[in-house]
């Protein structure tokens, strides 16, 4: 299915990627090509087939309710959390002000 | 059938209300990481690499959070889905580090259930009403944004990000602000009984999204709006009133209600649209590929069920069966802490009806006066049981008991000690009582005439005078019997 | 090039243990090769000190009698694995300068096993690509050249192009790769080395920059099958931090290596013999069949009927998962932030992601966003996941009549850089043989089998049943022993 530039812009907006007019025009062709190609999946008879939910049979394990049980997945490490922050502010992440 | 109607310009309108309550799950650690959930910590100190959505991080679900949601589902007699799945809800906001929230759209953990709100004539709820609950699912809470710390920046604190939430979605069964208020209060009570959420709306551990639409009685449902993050029962009711009015005015002046998200402004007591310039949210839900389907076995479910305490409705029924009035039963079961205090009082031997009356009037009255709540009651159930026992066995009268209670509050001493120390035992000495009665009747001969002529209410006056003369220490039953005899 | 850098992982490990050389000598030799090979652009960051420190520890452990399984072995680490204190970029401007405060589970296991790190290897950006031409830090150039005498720069394959180039050029004896739709196997085939993608869940994904969660798997790349087995044993294992991790013991793959395939059946999938298949590849495939027969296997024809739908299904599922996995790159907590004058939050997102992501990454995010969007979800995503079930079922059925499957790894030998970049689709078609095993989560490896008419390596792919890495490795070993592949890229850099 061909998608038009309007749709390209809508998707780019949903995906929060700014695109120029030139990029929108280029993407129109590229994405239409790719989407047209994947559409052949519609030929497959999937009656009675369930979508795959687990690649290899496995059970979802649950964690014990213990704080900071594993330091790698626990809290209490603000320095690490903020170490790569573009705009750390007194223990917070700074972002452009949002009006709610 | 709710009678609540709003009068518009062109006639009467009915309000249709559905509530989505977000309740923070009581657990030590977060839903998908080991960071702590406690309220009030320094910013970003309860944040793991997983919560901060660092590259390569993965979620692993916390068993206790699942357990609490299942227990809650059982408490509302809901279907528990042994197979459920996590889905990603994709959108961009600064309080959402992953750029998606792990939630459950397609296959929630808990299916249909219900709760019952009690009749409340004064509030316009003529009889008990069952409110349907469509589902409960488990999802991540978002972080917090602060907008007043810096002139050009908002500050992001991710401590709350990843805390487990239960989203409890009601059916659109409510028809008045009062019903909605009662629903929230009852739901909160159930959550606190179960222990799955502390229901603290001021701290944000429980908040409601209020869906409101209006229609002419008998018509199809109208278009609804959603007012998000309402954090008190009072505001829930105010939102419904204000939003219903707004919609009615809009429709009656020729407009149409737009399905949209709104925010409540308590200062102005109005809702306003949150519609942003961006396109409407397309959340692109899909099953989270980092998580497998959640499968619960019978042993897990049995443990959940066995761990449930006696729930409010069952407790209420038990109290009523014991002779306690429906009104008192409602009061006593509304708050789990009060109910448990009362149960302890019963276990200590107090008689149900007298105990219920005493707790709801004397104890609650005192707690109010002292500006405290039952969890900090200066008198324990055992001490209360002692006091009530002294009344039950005739040692003291009900009137004297009030005095003793005051002394107990003041001194912390036990009832029996106080009665002993202050010589407050009541007397059943018929001779002494007869003597006083004779004096009272002699001093009020005119009233005796009126009584014998038919003014029955004066009996109480004679009782009062006799009790006064005996400094309240006369056994009221005996006084009654002897007075009757004397006035016969 | 000193002799030490011609040694395999097994030879380094055993030679060091036997006292034939010091680990520091080995590390220094490889560090020198790395420093001398900037023209290949295989490394984004070189970490010679890390390699030396690990080597010193290995020599000390040898003296103290506390050797670890891989003491003395320096490796390259694909720059998709988070390394504590060392920049991790996923070959993207978005993560340029990002220094993790945590170590991925797989790399931690390798350091614990005694390995040293020579550097972070270049790759296709966010693991999206088949030629290592989408890296923000420039193309990786294959050490191989066509024998036509022209100096056309060739692709090393992708996305683990830095890994494959580095091993082929003797900059490291082995490296980690990741494979989502062929990103270990295809670059291994293009550069004449071996690489294995294990069963899904065998290696932990914790700390690996995620591309497509239900497909990504870490795996080793090295010069022979034994080395792959050794490395995989030290990379694999249950990780409670990864909910998709397999809770199964790691087999002793190296110890149980055997190229005796008596009693084994090898399936030849008829749908993989495409119309117009390259003649050299067809010949290699036939030669491979003969090799496995010679090793004692019985060869049977099998059918994988939904093969042709695997690639389109992959290019719906992988971008869909990626579009969500890459949403976290928004300039808020780490990585690049672009804040145009007066921009609000959402504008900051749009500007940051426009600036930080390369064109192929953007394309895939857009595709993924589209196929998940309202109105298209069922037609695309759900359909693709159903087709995926059918593809997995095809393999289940096929494995009723065979133990392993033999097929080419890629539809061509290495192509020239720039030859396929004009049309994204033509690049995607590179993955046609690799993607089905990825969708089904099955173990699959590539071993070098022949040189084509241009003098470039061709690889054979062995696909096995779930959890049967041993079967795959053994068949790979059988081919390796008979293929006599000793060709090496001649040093032009």
C-alpha cells in the first residue's frame, strides 16, 4: 500500500522524529516500497493460527518482593542514574518547562 | 433506580458515570524492578537502572504486586484470569522514561466483578446498589514532574516511576455524584481491608479518572468525557456535578459533547480540556516482547484466597446478625481499623449491641474531640471491654460510665480502678431508692397529677430527678421499676 | 603480524596454561594489530589498557594456580554491549559519549572468565543493517578484497561487521556479536569466519542495547567451531534479570564436540534453493551436503513451506519492536539532547531523535510505528505474528524427519560498499536465509565452506532444534574438517 506524504508526516509525529519536506518526500517512496513488499503476508492463510506469544516455550518467572535485592536492578544509586543526564538539576532531570 | 436528575433549560437530564481508579499497590519494591516504593524519599533515590530506562534494561515482574491484584479481584468477587499478558502503551512524556508504559490491555489479570454501595436515604441512594467492575489490570505508575522549581525547566523525579498500580475500571453503572462518592469510599475501604493499597488519596496512592456523560432519561448513552487524576471523594463528586452541568448547557445551546480528556481545577471548581495540538493519542498497544504471558497456578490462587481477611460486607452482615443496627454496622465497617478495633473489643467479651452503641457515640466522640483517630486511641479494646463489663454486670450505670470513661482518657487508668477509687458503684438498694423516689414525688406533686392525668412523658423527669438525688449511682432499671410501682 | 595473533582462542587458552607464553605478550600482540588497522575502522573505541590489565591478572592467576576458563584470551566487544566505564554507542550519534555505570550480563561473564577487552567493535547503527554501512562512526571495511585486482572496498556484513572484520584481520581471536535477523551469521559468512546464534534465551539480553526483543541474541564469532563452543559456554546461562532467559544448565559444548554424524539426518530445505541462486553458492551447498554424508549423516529433502514469508514477517515484527524499544532515546536522561531555541518538550524529542538517529534507524522506527498504529495493527503486526507461528511450525515439522538443516548463510558473497545502499529493500534481501531461524528462535551457525569465483568467502548455515547447539556445532565441525578452508584476507591495510 502506498502511503502519502501526509501519512509520513503523521507517523513521524507519532514517532517524535522531526522530518524536513525533502525527507518526507524521500520517505514516501522508501516506506511505500517496503510496506508494499511486506503486504504479501496477506496471502497467507492463517485460519486458526494464534499469533506467537513466546518464541521458545518458557514460563514467566516472578521476583521476590525485596527492595534492592540485586544492586544491579535496585535503587539507591542516584549518581549512576544522573551520570549521563544532559541537564541534571539538584538531583532531578531538567527538561524544557511543560505546561499541563 | 436512581432518582437523581439535573434540570436543564429544556427538561430533565440523567448523568451516567464510570470511574477508573488507579490504586498504588502496597509492596516493598516496584512492579518490574527492585527499587523501593516508599513515599517521600529524596528525588531519584528510589530509581533503578531499569526504572530510568537505561539502554539494555529489562523488566521482571514482582510476585507480591501480582498477588495483591489477585487478592483485590477476589475481594470484589471477580473472575481471576489464570492467563494474562502485559502490553506496551506507547507515548512520549517526560515522566515516562521508557517511552511506553507496561500495562495490560488485551488480557487483564482480573475480569468482571462488583461491589455494593449501601443505601443512604439522605444522599439520595434509596437502596443498596451493586456497581459492576469490568476489570482490574496491573500497570506501571509514571514519575513526577515539578514545574515550579525553575524559570525555564521542569524537573523530573522518577521515584514513582515503575511503582505498581492496579487500574480498577467500573462499569458505567453510577447515576449520581452521591453514588460515585459512595463507590469510591467503598472501594477504598475494600482495598484497605485487603491491604493491597493504603487508599491515601492526598498522597496520590489512589486517584480517579471520572467519566461523565449525560442523556435524557431512557435515551442511549451520550458522549463521555474523562477527567483525569481526581484525588479526593469530594472532588470526584464536584467534577461530576460541574461536568454534567457543562455538558447539559453545551447540548441545550446546540453544541455537541466532544470525547476528550479534561483536568479538574479545584480552585475554580471547573474542568478544562487537556486537548493538545498534537494528534489524538494512538498508543499502538502490542504485547510486551520482554515478558512472557503470566500464568498463575491453583496453589498461588488458593494462597491468595486463604490470605483474605473478613471483608466489609461479611463483617457488616455478622454485626447485623448479632443485633447491631444497620446504621451502626455501616459506621463500624467503613474503616478497616475501626472494624478491627471493634472486633478486638468483641473478642475481649463485650456484648455486641452495647459495644456498638458505645464505640460509635462515646469512643468516636472522644477521638473527634481529641483530634485523633482510632489507630492512636488512648483507650485499648481490652480497657473498653472492662468498662462495658462494669455496666453490663450492673456495677455502674450508663451515666456513670461516661464519667469513668472521661477519667480513663485523662489518667490512662483502668475502669475498675477508677470506680473503686472514686466510689462510683451504683446502688440497687431498693430501700434507699424508694426513699428518694418518695421525696421526689412529694416535691413534685403537681407533676404527679399531670402524669396520672396522661402526660406520660413526665416519667422521664421523675427518673432524672431520682438519679440526680442519688448522684447518678442508682441502678436505672431498679429506679424504673420502683417508680412505676410508686406511680401506679 | 606475530605468530601469537594467528592463534585460536583454544590455542591461546591452552598455550598460556601450559606456560608457552605470557598473557601480556598475547595482549600486546593483538593491541599492536588493532592500532595498525585503523583503515578497517573495525573499532569505535580501543581499550588496550583493559586488555593488558586482564592479561596481567591472567599471568598472576597462572602463577597462583587460580586460572579461569578464558584466562589470557583478549576479545573484541561489539559496541552494543554496555560496558561499565567504557563508552557504549550502538554506533549511533544518539549515544555518542554515553558511558554506562553498569555491565551487560554477557560481557561480565566473559570478564569473569578471564577475558580482556581489546576495544568496542563497530556495528550497524542499533544493530540495523547487513553491511555495517549505517554506523555513525563510519563504514567498516572488510579485510577481504576481490581477486580481480581492483581495490573496491567490500562490506564485512552486518550488523556485527566490526566483529567479523576484526577477527578476519587477526585484530582479535574472537569477538561477541548479536544476531537478530542474521547479524552474526551473515558477517561471519562474508569474512570467512565462524559464528553461532544460540537458541533464543540462551544468552541474557540484560545490558545489550535492545533492537528487537523477541529476536535479539548474543553469540560468539571466532575463526573456528571449537572457539565458538568455548566462548558460547562462557556467555550463556540463566539470568534472573532477563524474563526471557532460559533456566537451563549450560551444556559442555566444547567437551562434547564430535564431527561423527553417524545416525544423524541432515535436512535440505527445497524452498531455500531460490530461482537464480548464485552458482558458486549452489556448488558450495552441494559440496556441503557431500561433506556431511562423508561424516556419516543421512541426507533428506525437507520442506519449509512458509520460507518466502519469513523476510516480510521479520520486517514487520523487528521494526515494530524496535520502534518501541528506541522510544527511550529522547534526550531526557542520557545521550544526545537537541534543544532548538524556544523548543518545548515534544519539540526537543523530535529534534533530538532527528539528529541522533541515522536514516536506516529512522526508516525502521517509521515502519514499526506504522504497522502498530490504529487500523493497521491487525493487518500487519498480528498477521506477521501468525505467520511467525507457521514458520516455527514448519521447522517443528521438518525436525520430525531430520536433526539439523543445511543451507547457505547468505544469497551472495560480500558486496561492495555503496552497492546496495540506494534501495533499502535490496539490503533487506540479504537476510533471506538467516531470518527464518531467528523468527523460530532456533540455534544456527555459519561456517566458512568455500571461496567464490571472486576469491571471496562463502558460508554454510546449519540450523538446529531448540536447545541443540551441540548438534549444530557438531555438524559445523564436520564441515570445517572437510572444507579445508584456510584462505585468509591479505593485509592491505
